[in-house]
């Protein structure tokens, strides 16, 4: 009879393997090598095998830890299309599973017993002395064996400890996903943060705007409309939609909402976080010449332009695009500056200790003086 090394990709299997690893101890290790009648040559070969798997497992462990740090906080990722939670994690720990199956297989005694027809093969995790049943305790213990055997034990202990940590992290992430899916407040927060991150992708969103000719109904948008509530939609779609699909959904919804609010696509891109600011920005640009903004040689004053950018509050990564919007909208009497001059002035003001908040406040005071009230 050959023992099975097939691992079902579900949470139950994760728990079973973790339980098997936790059974590992010196007496079981000795029983495992005795069960296969290992020679010194076999032990040395096993040492090399464990060392190679340890190296690969370390790489996989670091990758999984990094993945886990951001995965829960993302509403959609590139790692969740068409997979349930357990299968997704199993696909990320292939080296770990391969190592475990090989180690347990190498310590599982051979059996000539023929199973009755229709009986499922037991797995190596179920029949290896490392985790299965009672084992005969060696009276003299591990210290009575050659150094190479003791070395194999310690390397194997490290390997299985690493594997337990990896599998435990996978199990923890699966439980966290299930918990969050039932926490509507946390789901809304994750959804909103993910939307803001995508809207903050300056180049990507700007490039997307250039390709939009109409606003199609995406499949995800249809699912949103058909959902009984926003909470039901979030529960169902959390970690169940590709990031590429989610991006399109978020951007199209932002443009559609912007149009409903009377915003152009460019204004939606720039002011999606502060839509109420758009009316004030339009007024400020229309009355810009009344704010005392004349610079040298009939040009606009670079300091006033930086103050305006900071007052708009779009964030520095969007300020160049905002200045282009200003240039396309401004109809005053003064000449426009090139962006490099504005950017240089922005750096100079920052170096002189003028904060973004201070610059914005200064521009607001100029607006108040020009209009006699808050710019509306």
C-alpha cells in the first residue's frame, strides 16, 4: 500500500497538519528513522534535503509575512480571483507543503497491506511516526546516536517549527477574513480606504480619464445595484474581486458621481476627496486678478500661485496637474508661469519654513479680503 501525499486545500487540512507538526518530538523522530532502517548515508542525504527545504521555506515565510501585512486591509487584491480563502494560501506555500510531505513520507514505514476496494488511502501525515499513534521510546535517547543523527533532528526541528509558524499564519489570516466579513463597520472602513488609495493613484487615474468615452455598466457595478444593501455588497465582494476590476469600478463610480455633482472629469480627479471645494476653486480662479497676484514683468506672482495650490488641498502629488487645470481655466490679464518656476518657488517657501497650512491660510485671508466673505 502506498500512502497518499495529496493535501486538500481547505481550512480543515491546515488545522490537521498543524496538529501533526505539534506532535513532533525526539522519541517520534527516533521512531521515524528506525521505521525506515536508515543508514548513516541515508541520514546525510536527509540532512541535505532538509537544508535545501529550509532555505526555500525561509523565502516563502518572508513573502507570506509581507503579504499578510497588507492583505486584510485591501478590499480587492491580485491574489484572490476565483479562490476561496484556504486555497489562496495553499497556493502561496507550495514549497512548505512540498517539504512537509517529503519529510513525513521519508519517515513513514512501508506497508504491503492491500486496502479494501473503495477505501481511501491514509495520508503520510496520518501514518508517520512523527505524528501518528504511540511510538516505542528508545531507552538511551537521542544522545546515544551519532552526531549526524542529532544534527538531523535539530535541523528537522527548525524546519517543522518554521512550517508551523507559516501554517499558523495562514490559519490566522483565514479566521481574520471571516471575522472582518461579518464586521460591517470594519468592512466599510477597508472599502473606503481602498477606494481612496486607488483614487490617489495619480498616473493611473489620470491615464484612465483619457480613455473614458462613456460610462459603461461594469459587472461589479451591476452586482452593487442588485445587492440588497451596501453592507451585503461589501460582505460578498470583500476579497472576492480582482483589483483590476475593482479599479475600474471605483474610477467609473467616481466619474459618474462627479458628473451628478456637476464636476468635469478633471475636477473629479483633482477634488474627489473635497468635492465641495470645487465651487470655491472656480470662484477663486475667476477672481484671481483681484487678489493682488501681479508679479514681475506682467506675470502672475509665483508665491501667490503656490499659496493657491496649497489652499486647494489636493496633496503635492496632484499639484502639477492642478496647476495645468488652473492654466486651462484662468482668463485673467497676467501671463502664466511655467511649472518649473512654480515648483521652484514651492520648494523655496518650504525651505523658508512656510507650512502648507500657513500658505493655505494666507490665501484664504486674501479671498476674504477680496470678496468680503468666505469665497462661495
